[in-house]
């Protein structure tokens, strides 16, 4: 049976490695898909969770806030687009 301290250290190492991979995934998504793509936004949220689990609160808040802000902006753009489509549809019936 492993010493509890060793078990905790192993979990921390795994979490650190996962955070590194998540940061790489975010970088790729930003570069390949763009900042406004849903997968990129999800990567921001996922990275915030990893930092939170590592108790890096400031980084978790930074990435979580950026994820939330981008999600809000995307929803606003989607709402405006749907509004414009609806207006065009209504004008077509006139």
C-alpha cells in the first residue's frame, strides 16, 4: 500500500501533466479554430477547472472569466444573428 503522501504527490503530478496538455489543446484550438469557436471556449473552461483543482485560484478565475466573457459575447452575436434572420423573414412576408 502506498504512503498517503506519495498518493497525493502522484495525483498532483497527474493534475500538472493534464494542465500542460490542456494548455497545449487550448493553444491549438485558438490557432486552428479561432477565438470564437465553441471548442476553443470549452478549452478555456476546462483549463480553468484544471487550475482550480491545483488550487491556482487566480489562473482559474482568469481562464474561467475569459471563458464566460467569450461565451456571453458569442450568445449575444448568435441572438443578434437570429434577430436579423427573423427580421428578414418578416420582411419577406410583407
